[in-house]
C-alpha cells in the first residue's frame, strides 16, 4: 500500500473563508505523478460526517468532473481533476483546527506522511469498487483537482476591500466584470448544451478572478443539477442564470449583500448544512440596491443586472445575456476608449498596472488571514510594479507601512513573552510599550494575561522603591495599562487586579509630583520676592553721590567722608567731590550648553518610519507635513539620514529619518 508522503506533501488549509459542509480543502504538493502540476487542491471528506448522502455528493462531484473534463476542448475556467481515491481518516483529523487557532494559507499542516493512501486515478468505476472493499469509517474519499490560487477568490477580494474614501472607493471596473462574466457564461453554456447540466451553485466564494491575467476559475461541483426537458428545463435554465446574475454580476458591482449592506458577502455561519437551498438563493432580490457604488456605474450595466434578477422578466437563454453584455461592452468601452495595455484603471487609481492592483488585493486577503509576511511581499510587489510604470500607488504604500508596523509589533510581543518567562519585567514592559506604539489593536487574551503579570510586577517594584518611585518614568506603564483596560469588561475572563494595583501606584506618584511641583513653585516665588523684588524696590542699594579726597603722599590720615573728619595736614589739601550714578545690580547670565541645529524641515511622504538608529530599532511612524528640527546628519550605506526632534502630543521625541523623506523649510499650509 502506498504512503501519503509518496504522492502528496506540504498540506496547507485554503478553505479558511468557507468551510465546506462535508469536505475540507488543502493545498498539496504533488509527487511522482507525471503530467500533474506542482500543486493541486486536495479535497477530503470530513471524518465527522457519517451521512450516506454526503458520500453520494462526493461521488457525484467526482463523476461530473470526470465527464466535463474528459474532452480536450472543455472551457478553461473549469478546474480539471487529476486524481481520486481514499486516504486514512487520520488525515482529516490532522487538519481539524479549533476555532481559537488563527490559520493562514501558508501554514504547513503536521500530517503523518506514513499514513496510507489508495489512488484510483480518474476512473469512477475503480473508485466505486475500491470503496466497496473498504471500511469507510477508517478510509475517506479524496479528490485532487487544479488549484485555484487562494488569493484570487472573488469572495476575499470583495470582503477585504480597501477602506472607502469619497475620492477613491474600491471597485471592479465594468470592463473586468464583463470579461469575467463572459468567461463564466461560456462554462454555463457548455454545461447546458454539451452535458445537460446546470451549475446552480453560483457564489462569490466559488469564483476565482485573476485581474492581471484576465482569467477566471470556477470550483465546487457537488450541487450541479441535471437538466430535464420541457418547461422544467426552461425554468431551471432561468434559475441558473438568475443565480449567476446575483452572485457574480451584482456582487461584483455592489460588493454588498443585495438586501442588507451591513451583512457581509459569503455564507451565513449561523445556518446549518440543511440550509443549502437558502444559501444558493442568498443573492436573489427583486429590487437590487447598489448603495453608494451605484454612482460608479452607468444605468445600462445596472439595468442588465436588474433584468437578470427580476423574477417576472429575467433572461430566457444564456445567448440573450451574453449578447446584452457584448453590446454594452462594445458601446461603453469604445466610447470611453479603454486602453488595452496593462495600465487600465481598475477603480483604485488611474494608470495603476493590473498586476499591482492584483497584488494589492492579494495582500488584503493575507492580512485577513493574519499572514502579514506574505502581505508585505505582495504589497512590495504592488508598489514596485506601480513605480516601474512611473505611478505612485499611495494606497499600497500606506498599507505596507501598517503591515510593517504589525510585524514589528508582533516581534516585540514575542520578545516580551520571552522576557516574562525569564522574569525580566523591565524588558517586557519596554517591549510591550514599543509594540503598542506601533499597533494599538486589541490584545489577545493570552497577551492580556502576560501584561497583567508585567503590571503586577511593576506595581510591586514601585511599592518597594519608596520615595524613589516619584522619579520613575511612568509613560510606558500608562500606555500599557490603557491597552489592558480596554479588555476588562463583563464579557471577558480578565480581571482588573493588575490595573487596580498599578493605578494605585500611579495615583500616589501623581499626587506626590503635584504636591512637589506646588511646593517648588511657592519656593521659587518666595525666592524671587526676597532676592529681587524687595532689594530693588524697597531698599536702596547705594547713595546718589559719594565724596572722596585726593591727598598727597605726606597725608597722615585718609578720609572717607569729608563731612565727618577734619584732618590736620602739613600742607593744605583740596577736597574733590566725584559724583557717580547710583549703582544698579546686574544679573550675570548662566552659561548654557549649545547644540548645533542643522535646520528645520518636514515629512514629505504620507507615512514615514522613524528609527532609534539609521535603519535599526523601529520606533514608530510620522505623517506627512510633520515639522522637524534637524540636529545631526549621518551617511549609512550611501544613504543620508538625519537625526530629528519633533513635538507630538506635548512630548518631545527624537529619532532617525531617511533624508529622502525630508524637505527643508517650514511645512506648507494646507489649503482651506
């Protein structure tokens, strides 16, 4: 018997958005099978499903895939099957994850490669005979089909759309939507005409659109229905078209649920598997609302969608819908002179290349799965692709900075956890402080418990310092305490013990510092009054004039005041009165240290990173037009860096910024 590791390895979950009712899907690397691609989508029946009906659906999907892909001319959007068979049930158990575990499509699952596998290829009869000889409680069926890239899921591209702004909302261009629709309608027509089948499972999560290559893929065939004849056939075709118009055309335009814009696109998790009929028709509505994106499209494309969804009108054939889309495309795109190069606008910003936009969409998918490393790679590719075309992709650049901050914050949190394990509380406090400066998102429960330990240790440390705690920098403690405070609610298991302890210490420090400041202020006022005010305005410092005598060397007495002493001299002397101005006290300036200031400037980029040293020790980020004082210049690896000082929130900060992000002079005044 073959081992799993002989045929497949490197399994990673890719059904993270839409967990199937009877099967799981992983990406797998294929081994030792000539003609197969390097990777495939490996679909395995769930071990906890024991229904005979589910097994029949699995067999039905295998049968359909074999039939519709056995001829070389099948449409490209159909994902062909490469292999089928049975695997040890422990494979399914190995990829079962609790809800608390965060998954992403690049996490390799730990599956024992020694587990058994029985391949039946693409022959249905061999599959059925093998099933009859096996105990299906220990062996589960699998399919290996062409892999539709996880990032291209239409559901993910819609759900994780970029934040909307009045000037730059995210949307698929009409050109894209028509191109995607025409390819899928070709599949629908092929199924109807060549195989007497209706797909009937149109959902955004089953459509995978690659805008850079203008290619679409369609997955999941277990709900496909057989077309009967007569009136029932026509009814099923109209229903298939209506489902398509709702799930593909409408969702691609509106990016929202047709009846509730607050409800996210995708399957409803509260409904069980028995609600498949409702899920199929979720995007049906008699009067679709296009919400704020309605202004981005002309009335013709919206009318096509409304016609397709109207139960009293609709389209009687695929040809009718294809003709209307072709006519719309010809009139619209020719009139607008849409470019055919890869610099066509996709609704993000004019002139941005298609591959840059696709990488931007992929990055949002990775971010949704909390796979920030791959998100950074995709965003770097998006920015680089746009720059090669001489275009600035500001949305991608801003998101890239956020992702970098997320990664840096995570690194700080991981190091903080290690510091906690070694009871290095000060280091843990410093690392969490740096993490929260970069990313102030809500903490996980595990991180909150760690921070509680840090704050309790800090509270004990402050208590033991006595008067010395009044000189401790409490800014870090305050920031971390506020992050923890957001989690202390009646709905969480996190108590406020640590917060109460640290708040008590902070209150004592605040009171002592306030009292000290008051006392110092009073002392300074008294000192100024006694040393300056009283001497200057109440007690004269010297007489208005001073009398002196000039005497000869034979004088025996030197008088200091001619009016009090009458001396006897051998020779007469002449008194000389020298009038002088009243002497005023003078203040000698206290020498102060000087610091070389290179000049002033401001940030010229939307978001810029600030470092402890050039390109080392990320501190945080500054926004465009932030005023700076430049105090030091350094050249590192051919790049000019400036040490800068700035005021933010009443606090003076310092850090290093790359010179190309700084413009000398005062920042421009924003236009009113």
